C-alpha cells in the first residue's frame, strides 16, 4: 500500500545498532518486493527470522483443470462449496490462470496449529460471512462482513474466526496488488475524485510480540505446493517496523460510488488493480438520472478479458435467478448483457441495493473440477427468449 506506516519500537536510522535492555541486538529484516525496487518494510525481531529447524512434508495443491479452453458462460453456486474445519483445506480454486487464482473458502475453525505464508502471491480476501481477527507478523486487524483483507506475499498470518459460519471469496494474485493508479497522484496520495481515500484504509494497530522458542509450524505455499517448515522461534516476534509493505483492510461499505446521467462503465467501480487484472466493487448507489436513462447495463463484448462477478447481497437487477454466493463467468470472445426483461424492468428505477465483487482478467480463465461441482451448465442459455 503506497503510504507510510510505523508500529512499535524502531531505531532512528535504518541499518544501525538497535539493542534490547540486556544489551543484545534486535534482528533487522528488510521485507521488500521487486528486488530492492518495490515497496518494503524494515522490521525488528527478538530472534533471527532465519532459524529453520526442519522441513517436513511437501504436497501439491495445484488446481485440477476441467476446461482448459473455455468460451461457455457459467453460473457457479458458491454457497454449495462445503464447509471444512481447516482453513487451507477449505480453499477451493474455482477459476485459474497464470496470473491469479479465484478461490472460494468456508472454514469452520481458526488456524490453530500452524501459521501460513504465501510466498508466490498477494492475497485479497473478501469477507462475505464471518467476523474475527487477522493475525500477522506485522500486526493484527479485526474483520467483518464486507471487508477486503489485502495480504502482501510473504506475510506470515493466521485467521481467527468468532464462529463456524464463514464464507470467503479470495483472489490470489501472482502480480502485485495496488490501488488504481488513475486515483493517485505522482506522490502516491489518493486524489479527490477517488471513490475512497487513506482514511478508509485500516492499518495494523495491534502488534503481537512473542518472545518464545520452540517448534512453530509454518505452512509455506510455493509453486502450487504446501511445504511444512518448523521454525525455532515464534514468527510473531516483531517489536516494531516501518515502511510501505504491510497488510491492510478496506470495507466495501466505504467505497463511494461514481454515478452519472447515463450508465457508467465498469471501471468506475475499480477498487484494486494489477497489470494483469482488476477488482471492482459494486455497491448501493443511485441509478442513472437522465430522463430517458436505461439503468440496466448495455450488451457488451468481452473481447480482451474474462469477467467474473461474485454476488454478495441485494437485488441484482440485470440478472434473473441470482442469489448471494453465486458467481457468473462471462468469458472473452462472446457478448453478454442483461437477461430477458431486465432492461425493461430497470426503466424508472432510481436506486439499487446490490453488492458484488468483480474480477476482470486479461488472460483467459480455466475452469476447475471444483467449479464444475457447483456449476449451472445451462446458464449460457439463459438469454434465450
């Protein structure tokens, strides 16, 4: 996230002596991206962050692709993904390409016996159901319905849930996740026309520092495999840090919609971007207010990108028979638009209460076996009159 944050105790200069009360040194770690060119954080640890005692089992979690070259529009019933106790086992990749994985997850239990680190990808976790706390090596964040949790690659974390009723929509990005550049000035500050600003972004304010030795299991994701590593000290031993590379939270309810007299294109809903896909937020808003406006979206062809819409809540005016937790996939190469009668019934409407998350990818998405378990294979016929 391109603005500065500091938490805990840090020395007045980087890369100088920083000593504990007993005279021994804290251990500095530069936690950086894109070599030494990207966003980074300097953190200070009770122990060396390099002490690995053992590397145990290693197993594949690569998604199993059912349709490699897909041009069929689909609806997936996301709430049919079964709940599972373990967080990592609950993560089901439904759509995938070389830039991202789109994942549904319904974990029942908090991550108790291990920590998790994704070394390959940034993670954007949308909280559809559930409340709790994201615990990380750089501090903790409370979460609730409607929150996006943005976790940069390499962050060690746990998820603590308050109940067993949790539903997550996760985008795992092999490209760095940023705020949209058209909403930032050359200093990185969000501009006046941005639909959100720095005040809406929640940074870690609770630093959990453990001074513990023992056997601490970290499940590390690398190249579609989980590798179980045992560290000699608690990974949450940071006493302080500063920089630009840290987890943060943003609520979809704090996204301020951009509206107009006539129908606005999907980029006005953009919330996050990479150089390979974008994430957009559709929130309650006023409809178009030209006297002859048609609030329903016009038919359009996805020539260059696949469009994924995850329906969260409310009344989805442009679709028939859509419920919370459903996902629509409209692939590149074919047009799509409102369902029959949706255009006509939208005329005269002044407001929508819909809530949805959209992912538009520039590379085609492959449909996985997990997706086919919850697929409506006749959805592509739903425009027939």
